[in-house]
């Protein structure tokens, strides 16, 4: 296989076999099926074939279409921005927080605004964690509080002030019409307006979150699917160590972590 010319794999290498699924705002029928086939052809797929059509009601139809992709990608040149930090075990994380901070690290997590999907933030924050990796509540040197769903940006900013929060973990699962981008931007704007952004570590996670998007929106790090509490805890320690390297021997007062922008 040539890593500079990678394409979809179906029955054999480089056959370009691809399956697409989508909905069209037209009633199911032969005309709709032909429209779906032509659309996939216009996308650049060779030999498009409609394998399945389903009437979705109210003049909507769902399709599964097969085709052969003719494009390739240079896999050897692919570079994905990601937060780079060492992955540590729980005892090491606790020991480093105690050494670097001299107190427990206060971490609040929340799904903000309209988002009510707490599975992700629960997996990171709650004691039981996920997939055998216990959540932040299990770390003795972390004071973790899961605020749950639909927390307004105003309430969250208020808690940063009144509770002396060191780090915020924001979960955004709902992404229709890019509402996650609007919510995340609003929170950063409010923190900056109150002069709080540089005092905290700000992390965001969700199915459509990448390190690149997180940095673009003003967050310190972004974590996507597959993230465990150990990843987040390791990153928090990494940020504490960065501060120590910048100002050795100067323990941080509660609620005054200086989160920098890389």
C-alpha cells in the first residue's frame, strides 16, 4: 500500500468502495431514487447505486447509496493538532498536585446552556468513571463537583468567582446548527469580560470537539470521544507543572490558577 495515495477499502485494496447515507426533502419513489443516484455521481463517486430507500414521511426520503471514491489522500502528510502531555497514573497525579499546589485542585464540570446530555461529563467527573477508569471524584487531591445539565454561562461564571474554581470542564454534545460553538464562545467571552479567563484552566469535550477547535475558541484543551478521566487529570497536572516551570517555588493561592494560551 502506498501511504501517500490512500483511498477507501471495500473488497480489495484501492477499490474505493464507499457507503453514503443521507436524507432528501422529496417523497419516496423512483424519481427520488434517481435523484439520490445523480447527486452521489455529482459528488465525484463512480458507479453510484442506490441500495436502500426509506419513506420518512412528510415528503422526506432516506437513502443508502454505494459508490466508488476516485480521490486519494496523502496519509503520510496528515498532521492532527492535539494536546501533548504525559499520561500519568492516579497516585502520581495526586502526588504532583499536592507538591505543586499545596492544596486540593478544585474542578467544576458542566453541560452548559441548552445541553442536557450528561453522559460525557458524568464519565469524566463521577466516581465510577468509564471503562474501568474512575472519575475525577476518586482522586483524593481533586475536589470535583459535577454541576450537571443546562447550566447557564452566567451561573457558571458566578461560581468561578464565589467558589474559587481552578478548572472548568465543559461538555457539549448537542451540535445542531453549531449551537456548541455559540455556547462555548459565549462562556469564554463572559470569562474574559469579568477578568477571569486567565485565572483558570478551561477544557472542553464532546463528539465534535478537537484540539484545533478548542484553541480557536479560546480554551486550553479539547478532548473528543474516547477520552477518560485519567487523560483529563493528567492534563490538569501538566498545566500545573507549566505554571511551576514559569514561577518556581510560588504556590498558587486558591482560585488563582494562571491558565495561559499556547
